[in-house]
C-alpha cells in the first residue's frame, strides 16, 4: 500500500473504492456482500475465529453473526 493511501481517512478510502465499483458496474448487492465477507474475515483473523469477541467488536449479537456467516457461506 502506498504511503499516500495510508494517510487517507476511512471515508476517503471508501470513496475511492465506491468510485471503482461504480465504474466497473458492480451491482450494489454484490458490492455489499463482498464488503461483508471481507469485514467478517478480517475480524475473524484478528480475533482468531472467536465469534463471541468478533460479534462484540462488530456490534452485533453472536447469533446474528452466526446467521450472517451462514448466509455469506463463510462457515
């Protein structure tokens, strides 16, 4: 990652990503699904797969996280 990119705010990084996704005509549903997968997988790596800690960090109930993982086919 470039030093300039690392200095950007989260909002600025997301604007760049959104622009790229729109330019490539990725449907919103697919973009949201991919983001959710990456977000959960990143949390899983950080918390070594501990779903209780992941759910707390992500601000959802553990059952909600379990159901989301199942719907995203992450289990």
